[in-house]
């Protein structure tokens, strides 16, 4: 992977990517590309990076995503085991 500066424009960078993919991954990539109506692979990558960047920031950043994934993996009983039940009662509306 390489990054270079475009001639004449110091604000633009060129990121060179090479991706090895199997047929299943290629089919998924092309389905996204076709669904979005995009014509180049670079447009697909730009779209996906921007989309998921906005989602990550909207959820409080990467730390927020890790916390949400942790909560998704725990059930209510496990959460109550981690939190003192007395402290959890107001959170549960009790």
C-alpha cells in the first residue's frame, strides 16, 4: 500500500490498494457497486469509508463501538451481575 501526493495539489493524496479476493468476496463487492450505481472500484471504497466513518463517529467513536459490541454480547442477567443491583434499580425504573 502506498500513499503519494498528486502533482499540483497538496491537499489530495493517492492511496494505492491491491486486494486479493475470492469469488464470494468479489460477488459481494460487485453487488454493492451495482446497487449503489457506481462505476469505479475507487468510488465504492470512498463511499464505504465515508459511510462507516459517519456511523463510527455517530456512535461515539471507536471506543463507543467496542462498548456497544460488549453490551450486545452480554445478556441482562450478566449485566446485572456486573453492576451492583442497588445501583441498577434506578436505571431499570424501579
